[in-house]
């Protein structure tokens, strides 16, 4: 990777917060990082996948299920970009489970919709429709 590309990567996704940091600053740092990763997913899915995996590793043992679910959803989206539907589905199932655990209905619905897309790309149409129906029911209630 050339120096220019590396500089773009650093600017695109802020560094993870230090494990010792706590409170609002850490949450704001994670929110900025998650937002940057979401944008990066659309322009450079390979870098986004790598950075999301690094963020998941950095978060290990912190019990930040909400952030972990969001990162897993991003990892799943990246795998879809590379037409790796099975791996995408694995990560998206994990994201759905964590979103349910923390009571984040919007995140659960979004992950379910993305999972439905992954399942459809594997010709699992019945399961895909079920995921989309569950996602819609979460948005309606």
C-alpha cells in the first residue's frame, strides 16, 4: 500500500479508543469509528473489513455488545460485497443475536434485512423472506 493510500485509510477510520479510557469520550470515539467504517464499506470494502475485524479484536472482553453487533453487521456487509454470502450470513446471524440481547430493534431490523439479502443470494428464498418480514415487523411496532 503506498503512503498516500495509507494516509487516506487513517483519515477514513479513526483509531480505536484506548482500552483504559472510559466514559463519554470513549463512546464518542467508537461512534466516530463506526460511522467512518460504514462509509468506508461503500468505497473500500477490503479496508473496511480489515478495520472492522481489528476493531472487534480491540473490543474483545469489553462487553460492548451494541458496538460488537454493529461491527459484525459491517463485516457481514463487506462479505456480501465480495460475494461471500455464507460468511456474510454467519456474521449477520451473530449481529442479529447481539442486537436482540441489547434490545436494539432498529439494529436488529437492519441486520435482518441484510441477512435476508445474503440468504437470497444463496437461493434460500423462504428464509430470506422470513428475515425481511421480521425486519419489517420490527420497524412497524
